[in-house]
């Protein structure tokens, strides 16, 4: 980029740098973000379609999970990458509602473009959107319904609503029940506040069977096998030792050289090694353990002694799995074998090695009051298993969010219509140009029920008119669209429910990314490296025209 000063050209930026200013920069960024939103829009709701994504290695992903689609897409444009970040933030915070957040952000940008064309300054739009987002959260809080952690029926409906868009509705009842049981098992009360950390639910997946064969284990499933063929494959009333150490002879910390001059010395050396290993095993045996899970290696000789003692053992268990085992069995991880005592042992009714889909897995079942549990996901093919796993993850996320917050809202677009109604009333009190932005936000948020209707093959205008009319009446705040029956009805009574947190977070994320993109009025893009340029000649338009993705 060059500039003229007194007829003399001044070079400020290197050659090949592309720069877009003002409306051009805004238009380009808005277009890129909207393309991303449009790409996932058809996946919204129970009648949403799936996407097949093929990476450069030929691996296939079939899903309609918003965050998975955006992560798998090789997005190049910087504004488009910001939309991917929105879906990731939603996934990390709530675990569901990723498509809603991205579609809403895309619609907010579309409406802001219309306002920009009316010569309304971006900062005015940003200010109006911020006011609207705050008011939207107040409206949602007002319409929320309380839920208790003991209300199994309602929690199951929350899980089913989340799963309904993931193609798992065939066995939705069973999967929803498993997810509710799993979350309720790990719920803890800390300083009078309910916490449900879903990291304590281990989701293990294996092909074979169908999604109906998915099961909840009151304990932990390890993708490991018993280390020695002579060991028992099944242990009842297990006393479990959890070792964060190697059952091997330690090497010296300093470099040492041992000179052995005759066979007798060698024999003594080997005998001493064996004695040390036997001592370790004797220590385990003496405390009454009959199952050993070791985070590090187990020497062949130690394996032999463990097998002779009738102890089942597994080695190189992941640290995260060791923590879950400790929470499930009530045992303690020990770092020094000499410190191992009977009170450090965990307990389980059964530890057994089973063959699942051709692979050995160790099941630790029947724990007394496990603070950590496992869900073994099954499915006919790898792609089915992956999608069921995503559905299970979303379901346990929304159930835990509902239990922690204790608040839910009706689904099927009811909250969005109620928010739009509240914002239109609120805009009269805002006044000025910000009121136009608040109204634009109200129009934008209606994209959710409109898209739900479109994806179900219904007439979106008819549905919106019916929803608005229903919400104007007293007691109509929970009226949404049931895409299965194609009717407008009270979705809370119908059992289409979502946690309040999903909606609040979606509005926060979408508003913040919209504000950020609107504030950009100058894009300076560095030229690509020579190597990349050679590779990418003729690969498509640069940042000037249609956004590259």
C-alpha cells in the first residue's frame, strides 16, 4: 500500500497486501459470516437435514451438530472463523444450541446490513443490539419455569428435546433415560449450590448392535485388557488398588555402570530384581486387593506373580480414567507402594473383561454410590455411533445445565417469539435510532421459529402469524411450533423443553460476535507466502469478491 506526500510515493505496507475500507470491509465480513450461518441453517430442529463432510484424507463425518460441522469445515475467511468461535463457545458453555447461536448471529448481521444502508452508524446499531440482548435475557428469565433435580419426567423431556434433532429419536426414550440417570448419579452439592460436572460421565463408544444397545454402567468401562493370560477374567466383590506408579524395577536416577564379572553375580542381580518385584506384589496382596489398575507399566515378572496370586491387573490406564475410577469405587490413587493400605482400596461388585465388537474391555460395575459413571454407546456403523455419541453428549449437557440452574423454557421457538414481542414493546421506551436496532433484533430472533417451520416443510409466514397471535393472548408465552405434528401449541405441556441457559448463552454469543464484526471498518490482509501462492494459483477468489471459506 502506497500513499502520496508532495508528489513523493511513500510505501507503508509491503506489496501484495490487500486492504478494504469502510463499507467494503463491513459488507465483505457480513457476507462471510452469513454464508457460514446459511450453511448450518438447514440442520436446525428435529426435521433438520444432515451434512456429509469429507476431509482431505477421505474420512467422512455425517452430522447435523452445528459445532461439528463448523469444526470439520476448512474455514479460511477471518470473519467466518469468528462464527466458528461462536459455536465453540456455545458448546463449551452449554453443550447444545450451537446451530441456534450461529443462525441468530447470521440473521443479526443481515438486519444490521439493512440498517447500514439507511445510513445508521455501526456504533448506534451495536448500542441498540446490546440493549436488546439485555432486555431479551430479562424476558427469558421472566418466562422461565422452575425444575427440580428430582423431576425425572421433565429432565427426560429436556434430554429428548436435545436429542430429537440428532436422528436418535428412534430410541430417544431409552437414551434420554440413561442420560438423566447418569447426570443424577454425579450431582453434588457444594456450599449449598448444586453442581453436575459432566466430565465425570465417561462416554465410551463401540460399533456393533444398535443404538438401543447403549447402556449405562454404574461404574467405569476401560478400553483395556487384562495384562496376563493367567489372571482371572472375572472378579466378584472386587477390592481395587489404584496405583500411580510402575510395578517395575526403578532405574537409578544417576547414570550408573554395573560390572558383572561372573555368572554367580549375574544370578544374584536377577534374583534381587525378582525379589523386589515379588515384594511389591506381596504388599498389594497383603492389603487384600484382588484387582489392580496401574497408571504406568507392569513388569513381566510382576505380571507372573500377580497372576499366581489370582489378582486381575490392567496397566497404562489414563490419568483421567484413574480419577474417574477413584470417584466411582471410592478408592485412593497411591504413588508409593509402601503407602498402600486397606483403606485406600476401592470396591465394586464385579470387575470383568468382556469382548465388545472384537475388542477386550474391562467393566468395573456395581459400585456402591459412584460419583462417576460410564455410558457405553453402541450403533450399527461407525458414523451412527459417532452421531449417537454427539446426541448423548448434548443430552447430558442440557440435563446438567437444567439441574444446576433449576430453570427451563418451552422449546419450538416459543422463547424467541416471546422475546421478539417483549423487544417490540421495549423499543418504544428506547427512542432514537437505537430503537430501530432493537426492532431489528426482534425481527432477527424470529429466524429460529421461521427456520424450524421451513425445515419441516411448513409455511413459515403462516406459522409466524399464528405464533405472534397466540403470544398476544394471556397465557400464550409457551406457545411454539411442534414440527412433528405441524401444529402451533403449548410446547411446555407437549414436553418440548430446553434449559434457560441454552437460550441465554445463544443470545449473548450471537450478540457479541455481531458487535465485533460490525465494528470492523478496515481489513488489512497480508500477502500469502510464495510457496502457498504457487500451490493456490487458480484456487478461487481472494478476499475481495465472494468470501473464501
